[in-house]
């Protein structure tokens, strides 16, 4: 399979991270961004009608419609370009709890985006003006840039901290937000098209935004967006409420131009390079490197599932069928600094992102794509909802959901959660290994586990798609107030066919924990070393 151009989206993360460096906002001299003279009525119904009409016309790409001087900018050059805080939208309105700033085109952001300010039901396009930006040592001459250039995206600041942004829309249909820890990490997307198929992925883009001026002292900002691509158009509304857990209520209306093989609703994009269960890439000094460590799901039937992520040898695709899912997300559960030892980008503070569907989504599957990576600057994890019904041209597809960004996503009530997954060589310490096996160690914490008496018999319920299970156990782990399950998996043969595993703990026939799910791909036969004493390593 041809790899996705992931570097661009990880670069987007680095750009946003750099923009969190504190800069002082000059309120006294604040002036609004320039607005074009013309205005027009606008509401979400009009946007949906416009997207529907646009879907009947051929797609027109505007990729690369910018001067050569912007295309050839280096990373360091682009970092020199900064929006002038004095021109932030709503900066002169003392009753506004939000301010908006815009991103300049250049480097990898080569598709012009039109941005409007929306007030009183009327929209005015914001005119590009070189005076809105400071160019530093970028080598750009403001007077040499066209006045109809457009923008790359935007960001919001919130009144609790005017020095750091809390949400960014930048690059294709990508966006990020922070929770109470003010740390970027995982990305959301408007839509995914044909992700993980044996051909290049299509990346729809938000071509137009409407930023609605927030009502006086309102803690919610509203953004409308028009999505466009070769296969589909769409109308989006985002109601954004910052907080310890920042929420985005998303309404979307999609209008396919043609059949789509794999449509991804509410796609999430993250990075997993090294973790306690997956150390294929083991040359970095840090113990763990990831934005997310697992895929969590609450099925329509109410089952809670935890699927640890991995950095596989080859691209892996998994689909978890469901009907009317209650939620799914890519989470960063491990929040212990000592597990990362990174005081630069703070992986222990990266937000989780949970998708809470509204209404009935019907039959489909939560789909997970894991792509091999050797570098933490590449996003290699994608998760989304894929409807079971075929997607055809001329349809209207409506999906609403709420995104939760923060360190405390929804969790199962009354059930213990997985807090650690370890893997290693199987067998019994001190005994000669006569065959290859893989050891799995899963720690559960919370729920009713701290209340269990000494006489309670806790059993691990384990299933494997192939191979054999042996050396099973479940015992208390008092230092975490939980239990540890252990077992070995013996591959059925020398093949590298993935083995799917399921595990939960029960007592008296009742589940005590969420369901742990895992996919293990056995190594090639030549790499299945037994590591017995006296053998070559």
C-alpha cells in the first residue's frame, strides 16, 4: 500500500505547538481584521443547500494557487510569519470571551481558505491584507504579496488565557483543541475518505469558514465550514465550549459526488511509536512515545472495550462491528510523567478525544488503522465510524456528535479499567523453553476491585482467534488497588497471521472489568528465539 502523506499533518501539530509559546496581546491598540465591504445573509440551512448544489458540479482544486515565494518557504522561514495580535477578531469587544487569529499560507499549506465573520445573520468575507501579519526574517516582502491571497486557517483564544490558543483549524479538514491542561496532541478531522485502502487516501478540505461573533459573555463559539473534495461536499457546524473538558457539538450534512468505498465519520488521527506493550522501535532513550495509547469503545449494547494501540511491522486494519454505538475515542490513559520522561512535549499531558454520537447511527463499524512509523513526527493512527450502508452519489447523509477533549473522558460505571498492558516472552522462569510463546500481562484498576474480599474467586475469561492459551492467572495488585491478569499465547503454526485476543475478569459469573481486546502478530519463524540459558542471544 502506498503510504499516506502523514508528514504534513504532524507538521501541522508542530506548528500549533510552536504557536503556544506565550506572546503578549496588546489590547489597547487592538483593531479588527479588515472586512470586505459586501455582506450576505447566512444560516446553516443555506450552507447545506449550497453544499448540496456544489455536489452536482465537478470538483475544482485550488491546491497550489499561491506565489512561488510562499511555496519555497522553509520550516524556519514559515515559523517567522506571525499574525499581528492587534488585528484579532473581537479584540475590541470587552464583552467577548473569544478572539480569533488567522494563519498565513505557505510551506505545506497551499490551498487558499476563505474566512468570513458572521454577525446578526450576515456574513462578510475577511479580506487578506499583508498588514495583518508580521514576517520577521522569513524573507517575504509584504508589498509583493497579492491582496486576494486568502488564508490557511484560524485559531481561537479564550479569556482565561489570551496568551495561548485553545482550538486550531489548519490543513485539509484537520482541527485540534486543548482541555484544561492546555496541551495539544490528537487531531480531529471533518471527514475521512478511503483511509487504509490499497490506494492513496483522499483528503477533503474545509474551503470556507464562517466565524460567528459570540454573544456577550457567551462561553460558546460557533464555526460553520464548507467541506469539498473530489468525492463529497459537506456542511458543518461546530459549537465549541472550552473547559477542563472542551466540548465541540458537531452537526454535519454530507453530499457525495460519487460512490465512496470507505467513508470515515468523526475521524481521529493520532501517533503511537513506543509503548509498554509495543517496543518494536526501541532505540529512543524515552520509555514511551505516543499521543494516545488505546482505542476505547462503548457499544450499542453497552459493552465497554479497550484496545491498546501498537506500532506494527506492516499496516493493520481492524473493524469492530456495532449498531448505534454509544461512543468511541482515542485516549491517552497513561498520564504518569515517569513513563515518558519527556519534559519538552509532555506526552503525559496529551488530551484524549472521545466521540459521543447523537441520534441513531445504525449499523456500521468503528474502524482502526495502524501504520508503521519510525518517527514520532508522523501521525500513524486513525479511527473513525464507517456506516454499513453503501454511499452513493446524490444522497444526503446527516451525522451529529459531540467531541470531548481532555484528560478525563467518559468511563464505565462500576467496571474496572485497563491501566497497563505489558508483553514479553512466555514460559516459566527457570525452566527450559521448548516452544515459542508470548506473555501478556494486563492490569485492571477501579470499579469494584478494591471492595473484593479475600475469599472472592476472580477468574480471567480469555479467548483467542487461533493458537493456544496457557499459564493463565489473576491475582490482586495492591499497589494499584486492582488485579493483574497473565497468560501466554502459543501460535498455531509458523505463519504471521494476526491473533485476536479478548479478556475480562469476572467473579460469580459477573464481569468486573471492561473488555480488553488485542491483536498480536507473531514474528517471523526465524525470529522466534527461546532465549534459554546458554543459547546465543
